[in-house]
C-alpha cells in the first residue's frame, strides 16, 4: 500500500532528523549538517524496508475495520452519537459539582467522562431501535424483482421466457454486469467477444419486450462478480435469475432465492417411463459392443442395446430405464421386436 510506505518513509525521515539534532550538540556545525542529512536518508530507507512488514500487520486489521464500518447503520451511528452527547453533558455537571472537593483534578474529570461515555454509548447502541426517528435515513433501494447474471443473459433463453409472459416483476441488470459484458465484447479473444456481443444484443431485445432496471450499485471490496450478485440480492430481497450451477449452490447457502433456467428446462422435459415406445434414428455406436446411440428432438440421448444393426435407419425401441445425470437425462432402451418397414 503506497500510503503506508510513504508514511513509513516520512517517519524514518523525522527520526533521522531528530537523531541528527541530538548529535549536533557535540559535533562541529559542518559535520552536524552532514550527519543529519545522512541520518535522514538512512531513516527514510529504513522506513521503506520496514514498510512491507508493517503492511502485513496493518492489512488484516484494516480489512476488519472496513468490514465493521460497512456493517454500521445510520441508526447505530445516531444512537452512539446520542449516548456520547448525554455522557458529555453529565460529565460537565459532575465536574461542576466535584470542583470544590480537595482531591478533585482534571484526571478525575477525564476518567469520569470516559466511564460515562462507555456506559451511555453501549446502552444507546443496545437500544438503537428507539432512535430510528432521529437517524439520517439513506435513500432506500427498491426491493424485489429478479437480478440477471451474465450467464443467463448470454444464454438467450431469457427472451423466450419474456415473450411467453412467464417472467413477472422487475428485471434488474446490475451495472457491474453491464461492465462485464462490455469487457467481453471488447476482448481480443473471438469467443469472448462473441459472447459479450450476444449478451448486449439479448439485453437490447429484452428491453423492447419489457422494462429493464439498471441497478447502479457496486462494492469494490468484494472480489468476484458472484459475491456482488449475492450481496445485492440479499440487500434488495430480490431473486437471482441464473443458469450457473455453482452460483446457484452458493446463493442458496446464503439464503438467496434462485431461479435456475437450466433446472426449469430439465423439469419441463417430457418424462419417459419404462415400457414406453419411441422411434429414433441410430446415429452412432455406444461404449458397449453393438450398442447404438440416437437422440430425441430435445437432444436427450437414447442408448439402445444391440442397436448398431439399425444404424442410419428409424428404429422402434422400448424404454428400459430413464436416468438423470449431471449432463442431462439419458434413456436406455432395447429394440422392439416388430420394427417398421424400411
């Protein structure tokens, strides 16, 4: 941290100047000047060398202080200020009452003030709810709605949901998500550039379908976009609309309500039960000998026992099992004895 290094160099400079002043009393003027300049340079360089160690000591405490400051509310500050005012007024009254006593001194007055301040500030903060009317209320951010992350915007299925009327309430796009999309669209990587431009185009089309609310909020102390999305959702009591599986898990751990388009798509797929008959085209071989693999119209993989002999032809199969995996649904089937005519 540059401020810490500059401060340490300045303190070293002062220490060198002070040491030079002490030595000047016992040395000739010309030598004293040279000694003072040398000691000031030595002190400044020593401060520069010690700065990294001081930074390691200060950094966690500064981070903790920033966290504590960030958690302060206007009501808490108002209560603490009110408690300090009462403590100062009472200490002045006590000082006037005790001034005539023979043992009274300024040290006793300061001690009384500190004790009273600790008592009244603690008492006021514990009962801070009673000071809401006196607090300087911050402008309240509009609550509710659905916050969009970059993945769900780039995905594009959001448009179809909007057209169908399934998305109700406010759609919120945080400003840091817009900046992320802009960074992607300006990237030198062709794939990232394509994703960024697609996301911006989706937002443009979405704005034509329904109003979008740009939330001009950011927290530079949060390291990742996911952390910012979760914090914003918690503060505004909004739902998080995403198709990022990891973000979904972390958000749920923070008690944030998540709407996953991927999970919705999986849930809306037609269920195929054992014993149902399907007609598919075997397109390739499977992992096991003579297995054939085909696909339904929605992309669901169908693994057919002894299906390779029907490769490239429409095959009538009977569903044996239906398995949901991490990559999607898989159907295991066997050839129907009565095949349609080629």
